[in-house]
């Protein structure tokens, strides 16, 4: 079966990997990940949080904290390079 499968050229593989890396490190994708991780973090801490209003407040606080950390530590460094 190995002789039936033609391996792609290394240039095509590198091109696809570069496209994938551009998508994975794009700002929109990172902010979407931060949103999902903040939601999961809030859900896991929901037994320790007293009310729904405090849960919503905690979610927005954690999302804004993580977003600010990303913006000030990584995004600005990437723009300078």
C-alpha cells in the first residue's frame, strides 16, 4: 500500500503549515481561546462563587485580565518585531 500513496512535496507541506500557524496565532483566534478558557475557569469555580451575578462579574473580570495580559505582554511584542 505504501507505493500507492504519493508523499506531498515539502514545499506544499511547509505552505500549509505556515497557513495553519498564521491562523493559530491570529489575534481573533487568541481572543476566542481566552473567552473559552475564561468561561471554563468560571464554570469550574462556580461552586465557590455565591451567586449568578458574582459568576458573571468574575467571568468578565477574568476575561479582561487575560485579554489585557495578552495585549500588553505578547501582542505589543509581536508588533515591535
